[in-house]
């Protein structure tokens, strides 16, 4: 469903993504892990067509993102880490707008929206302005909006930021259910427990390179570490100069 | 449903929610803004009407100017629209958060750019109508024209607005695509060359000119350009007059010329959207995320201020660096003050210094009014919310071994220093170019200093009194009760200081106010301005310091 071949992207002197190749079949939940600045968001932005790769190709559902952007976007959904919502619209108006944008006209759009709002616990807020909703409510609304055109592929950048435990459980169950229905999901996260919990396969990226790929067991083999995902991750992406708590910091010395 | 239809329905829904949005705003603010806008439109109408009457009193020459003034007016408005659309297009196309959302939707870039062009043109055209309505109304009133004149004005103005907007959007798109940051100098050079080339082309005119036209062109710079047959503003002005006078063929032809040119530019916008927008967007978003900077911006200034206590120096440097690294702040200040500076420095080219004293007086006081208005709006926009915008990092200031009094006074002195330097400098330039005389120059500069000090203190003090550390959005901070009160008091202070002096000086030149009475009146009003400024500086600062000291963090 997602096919990436020799992807490269450079920002000035920084090689953000370095010869990345990846195949993700339909109905898989793929988790992209990596330290800050490793190239996860840049890769997602290239997959959604927001950034143009310097070289390499990306195909979503068989459509080349650069050559057939509209066709590719029609079958994908994207939830960024800091999403934009129209604050001066009500949730119902926003959902109808998104449905129009994707040219989705199910026979009973209003009924579909109502049931989705009920399912996500937003029926009380249906007539409030989005600007008046809490962060958790906005996130849930965004999930409804993303699923409204029943995409085949979804990209999610940090799906659980700022959510309470109830919302986290709901989102996790929802994502698993969608994958069971055949949807392909690629998400990035720093919460390693989430990846361990729900991912079918995990990819670890560091300095723009894919350094490990596979199921948890595969990653253990690749890294030679029998521990948890956290141990594997830290082992693979080890910083060259790890912080030593016993070393006094420079400014402590200054203060003395 | 076509995506564009969905977008327009969304915009319509947003408009329908305006009532609810206004309910969340302060009623005081809404009523004040409406009254202020009505007052401004009324004031502009009276000013334009007086201008037309003055020209009519001049006789033949005045009549000729009046006819050409229409073209000149549309030239000015058109240039303003092009300029503002360059900026608005850039922010709506490349910097708006909506762009990211819409670009992940199945929307081709041609449709997206078309929508954004219409949006930015509508956004930047409010000032056009705000000025055009009183001008055309005054003209119609003076010339006793019927309602049909208003209809033709609307019929011509709409394509004119879109034509000017399209030019701005095209420049913006082309500049981002072909002249990215590193090639900015080359871009600026190309634009300057282009302006000279256009100017050279437009100067190819019939050698034989009527003597009156020749003199008029010498007297009013820009008139030649404004009345050039290839200029869209001329098609607009001439077309409105032709249709009003029943010249259907000429008027219809000019309207068609305007509409076809607008349609051509519209097609170009769509083509730019299809061909260059995506690459241009990559130029903006694909540039290095972490730019190489010096370790310390303005390190020399930091060392220069070594004589100041370390906490005050630290706050000053933090605020200056934050200001310089926020293009929104310095670009707005630069645009407003730069345009005023350009305008003031061209007074002698416009022969304003040779005007009769009554007009020179009027120009001087209008200049104080415009400089003070900019000071008020910038203080309301940037100085008032600065304490609130410390936001979650306010604890750094709160825990630092310094007092709230010192923090607030430092912010006040820094704002005041900047405002006083700029406003006094501008007024000095304006009065010098107008050859206004030492007394009037002194009063103008004194007024600029008094208003700058008062407005800085008001914005700083009320910003502390109505501090909202939870609100990260500056627009929301300034649209609350505190922000509105600050704007109202600042404008009140401005009018309360300028109007009394303006009236005295107007009576002096129009009614011949006696010397002794004139001097006494100046002294009394001077004392009033000093007292008013003292109150406006001390009271808000005292209230702000008291509020900050009693506050829990």
C-alpha cells in the first residue's frame, strides 16, 4: 500500500532523510520511531506531498505522490502533531466541510456525522465552536474528520499528545479496529510502550537512515539486545556522549 | 461537490457564526470600533468635500484638477492594493496554517491558489472601500450626481480591485519562486529595474501637450502616470465618468478593457498556481530548519549597556532580540513608519512647502495625527500584550532576584525610547520639509513626544493590569476589555492633545487670532498637554506595578 524507494531530502547542509526505502502492505499498523530530528516528520510530510523529495519515489495505493498528488491524497488521511482546525466553525459544520472537500456524499451524511459524534463522545459539543473545545475533544474531532472519507492509508504524527487515559485507550482501540478492516496506518511516536502495544512492525530511523525494521523479535535479533523496546531503541540510537549524572555541569562550576 | 464549493460553504458558515464570535468579544470594543469607523468615514467625507469645494473656488484650474484627481485617487488606491496584496498573499499562501491542512486534501494547486487569491484580495480590499466610499460620495455630493454614479463606481471598482489584487499575488508568487531569501538582493534589483523600465515606457507620450495639462503635470507629480491611457486606474476613473455622463459606448469599452485585463491576470494566477506554486511552497518550507546564527545578536549593544544593572540590561537585551527575531513586529513597524517617512520626505517634491499657511497648518496637524495613530496602533498591538505573552515563561521573571516594579519600568522605558525617537524624528522631518517655522515645529515634536510617552505608559501599565498569562494568542489578548480600554484611552489622549493645539493654530491663520491671545492659548494648552501626559504616564504605571506586586504566579 505504501512503497518508498531511495528517498532523500536535504535541508541546507543537513541530510534529513538518507536513501530510505520501505514497503508497507495493506492492513498493517507501522510505527516509526526515532530520536528528535531523526527525519520522521520530514518522511511523513514527503509521503503526504507537503514536501518534495530531492530524489526517490513514494507510491500510495499505487499512485505516485509527486506525479498524481490529487489521486494519492484522495485515499489518504493525515493527522499532524499540531493539527489545524477551523476555530470559528462548529464540529458539524467542520465535518460537512471535510466531506465536501473529499467529495464524500453518503446517502445520509448528517446521520453518519451524528453517529460518529456519538461514538467519539462529542454529541454534547456538536453546536459549540471548535475554538471552545478542549484539546482532547479537538483531537477526537480530528479523528472523525480524518475517517470521514474512509481513507486506505492514514499518517499520524504523535497520536497521543495531550490526551487523557480514556481518550488514549479509545484511540488505540480505534486504530486497531481500522487496521483489522484493512486500513494501513503509519504513525510516529516517542511513546515506546504504544509502539510495543499496537504496532505490527516497527521501523527505527536515526540521522535520516532506517537503521532497524521488523517485528519486536526481529529488532531484538538485529540489535543483539534481548531487553524491552526501550533498551533496543536506546542501544540502536545511542548518543555519542551520554549524559553522566555524576559529572558536574559547566555552569555549576561557573557558579562556584 | 467541487472542493471550492465546500470551501465557500465553510466560509459562509464562518460568517454566520460571526454573531456568536462577537458575543465573546467585549461589547464595549465592538460599539467603539463601529462608532470610530463611522466617525472616520464621516471625517473623510467632510475632508474630501472641503477639498472639492476648495478646488472649485480656484476656477478653471481647479476644475481640471478635480477631473484628474479621480484617476490619481484610483492610482493611489491601486498601488495600495498591490502592496497589501503582496504581503497578504504571501501570508495566506505560504504561512497560513490552513495551507498545510488544505494541501493534504485532494485539491489541485490551481484550485488552492485561486481560492487563496480571492481570499487575500477580499482581505486586503477593505481599506480600499473604506477610503473610496467617502471620496466618491463627496465627489457625487459636490457634483450633484445621482445614485447611478454609485452603481457605476461599484461596477468598475470590483474588477479594478481584483486586477490590483492579482498583480500583488503574481508578484508575491514570482518573488518566492524565483527570488528566495538568498537571492533577495537580485530580486530587489530586478524590481527596481522593472519600475524604471515601466516608467520609461509610460513617459513616451505625445510631444504636443496642452499648456494647462503640462502645468498640471508639473504641479501634481504622478498625475501624468495616473492619466496615462494604458493605466487601469485611468480606465476605471474615465469609465465611471463616461457612463455617468451617458457616454455608453466609451464607458462600455473601458469596462470591457478593464474586465478582460482582470480575466487575463486571473488566468495567469491559475497558471502560476498550476506551474510554480508547489515549487515556491517548497522554497519556503524546504529551507533549512535551523538557520546558522551568530552566538549572540547585538553583543556589542550588550557590552555598551554594561553600565546598567545586570537585571535591567538582561531584560532590555531579551526584548530587543525577541523584537528583531519577530518579522511580524519589525516589518509592520517598518512598513508604517517607512511609508510615513517616504511621504514626509517627498513634501517638497509635491510643493507642499509653497502652500498657503492655512493648508500647511492643516498638513502639519494631520501629520501629527497620522504618526500618533500609528504609535497608538503599534502600542496596542505589540506593547500591550508583551507581558501576557511572557506566558508560561513568566515564572523566570517572577523568580528572578528583581522586582516587578523594575520589570515594568524597564519595559516602559524601552517602549517609550523607541516610540519617542521614531515619532519625534518623523515630526522633525515633516515640519522641516514643510518649512513650518520653529514654533510649530517645536509644538509638533513636543506633541509627538508627549503622545509617545503616554501611549507607551498606558499600554505597559494596562498590559500589566489586565495580564493574561494563559493566552498565547496576541489577537485574543488585545481584543479583550483591557486591550480595548487601552486603545480607547490612547486614541482619547491623542485627540485630547492634538485638537486644542490644532484649533488655536487654525484660528490664528484663518481668523487672525491676536498675538497676545495666541501666546496665552498656546501656554494654557501646553500646560494641559503636560498635565494630561503626566497623568497618563504615572497612573497606569502605578496601577500596573501594584497589580503585578499583588499577583500570585
